């Protein structure tokens, strides 16, 4: 539990470091001042990850298609 609180978080908006505000139970960005709850931060992180995975998948598909197309040309 304590470790979770001490863990350094980065702002999803500007990439700055965030500190934990015990009173509001939110992480507040040092740079842009935006604040998120831990749940929101996890959600944003997951969303970003699935977006990245989707990009990777599309890229792979394109490469596979290109390979198929090139092999057809021969
Ligand atoms: Zn920020």
C-alpha cells in the first residue's frame, strides 16, 4: 500500500512528475496542475497501451500484406 503511494507517476497530459495529494486523494501534476485519481490514471494508461497495441497490429498487417503482394509479383 505504502509502496503504491510512493511510486512515481507521470502526467498523461504533459509528461511531468505528479505528486500525491492525500487530502483530495488525487495525483497532481507538478507542471500543468492537472489532477487525476489513481483509477483515472490506470484507465488512461490502459487506454494508451491498447492504442499502441492497435497501432502495432495495423503495422504488422500492412507488412504482411506487403510481403504477400511482393510474393505475388514474382
Ligand atoms: Zn501535466
